[in-house]
C-alpha cells in the first residue's frame, strides 16, 4: 500500500465480524447509523499511532516511546498529545448483516455478555489517510499491513471479533504454512509471547465459516476457563486442573489469571453463583494499597482467512497476589481469596499442556489445535 501524493486509500476485508450488544432483542435493520457497530477512526488511529511509535522504538533501539517523540517531534501533532500528524477517515462501502441475535443461549455467556442479545455485522470499510509529512508517510506505509494483521477492533476484540485485512494483503484464502508462520511471527512480536497456535478450517461460505469458527473458539475458551458440558459429562475448567497439578487448589483465585469479571458461575457439582467484588486490592512494597479494576483475558484470538490464531499477552503484572472479596449468593458465605504469585503460573507451559488436553478430550470438534513452529 502506497500513498498517491499525500493520500492513501484502502478497502478493508472483514475476517471476523464486529459484534454489537443490546439489553433487548432488536432487529438490526431498525437501528440508527450510530447504533450499528462500525469501524471508527477514533479507535483505529490511536492504535495505529501507538503501533508506529513502537515500531520506530524497536527499530532504533530506543528505551521509551517518549524517546521517539523527542527524536521526531515533527511527526506529532503537538507537544502535549501523543497523536501522529495525519488525518484518517473511515466510511462503509457495504454492510452485511450476517446473523441476528446469534448468541442468546446461556452456554455462550462467557464468550459474550450475560443477559444481552447480540448482532454481528460484516463490514467492508474504506480507509483514507491524509499525510503531508513525507517521512511519516513512509512510516505509515511500512506499518499499515502489519498493524491490521495483529490488531482487532470493537467489542470482544481479544476473542477474535473485529478482524480486518486490507484487500491488497497478498494472502491465500487457504493460508499455506509459510503464510501461517509469517502471521504467527508478527503476532508473537506484538504480544511478546514465544508461542502461537492455530485452528485451520476448510473453505465455506462466509457466514457458515464464521459460525464454525465461533463454535470452536467458544469451546476452546470455555473448556479452558469455566468448564463445559459434553453430552452430560462435565469437563472441569482446565485452569483448575493445571494449577492443582502444581499443588494449588481452590484456596486461590486461579481463574483470574485468565481475566476477571464481576460475577462467575460454577455448574458442578451444582450450580453456584459466586459474586467477586469488582475491585481487587494489593499492598505494594512501600505499604501503599492499590486497587485493581476488571482485568481482560490475556488469551488473544486473531482470525485471518481460514485460520484462527491463538496466542496470549502477558498476564497483567499487578494482578499477581491481588486479593478479592467474594460472596456466595446461596447462603451467607463470604471471604477473601488471593490470586497466585507470578512464579506459580507460566502461560506458555499452561497453553502447551492445555492444547494437548483439548485435542485429546474434544475429539469430536471440527478441528484440532496445532502449534505453529518457526
């Protein structure tokens, strides 16, 4: 992708839809333009700015992102903000309503939002960038494709939603092994992980492929974090199985290592709703207490063509050994529970063991999960 003068224009192809949540069922055709999920420049440009700055920092061996601004002040809009000096506009070339209220059943609540209906929409946005700075144009051209390869947008983006690629990206519809390795390398560089896994699917019509991908990602995530029923046989959350092998049982809040929520439900041996206080607390070495709000899951899904890539960001440092208050709705049980320490959990080892378990346990799933090796 190249600028034509001061203008770069590209059309994005949806790889996985954007998702829109509502408290009540509403036909998507009745929503206003503002209510329909769309890709917005207010989200894309700040993310692209940060991506470009990180690329420059890495390339030039700078210690901090602020050093980039010190070295290239003319790249930035002003001294106060961290915004690069270009303009971006996004408009829709087409919208395809793929499904209406696709996810309303209880089994999908952990993947989506409890008590809400959803619409998913495939978008083909047209992106226009205007930049009058010649050297900054080169930085944008160098970064733009990789940026979309590793970035999702909108709601539930860590679960794969809101994935786009420029039409000019030269990948086969059925990714070959070299293409998978190229994408995996970029995802590992972005997340800092040294591992990347994949689910590859046979070609299907777009909506059917989306549903099949969703079903497999949903099973993969639920079996890891919350547990899942398979033909009346309950498979315990693998995070508990894994930590118990490490000698850590229910005395610690191990599930929080995969992200925290305001309420969690256990369904075995009986349904049990446990409410976790929204804010966790932790004392620092200086004795000061810090508060930790909701923490996103480190697990990251990226959909490109016929493949779902799975990797992970680092677990947020502050969450280790954080203490949460909990209460059980049925009864008066209350207490405090602590998240394990950093040296008690290794994400790379956890995912490696989980993938082996998943492939053996869920033999009836559409695809196996494989590691992409360098």
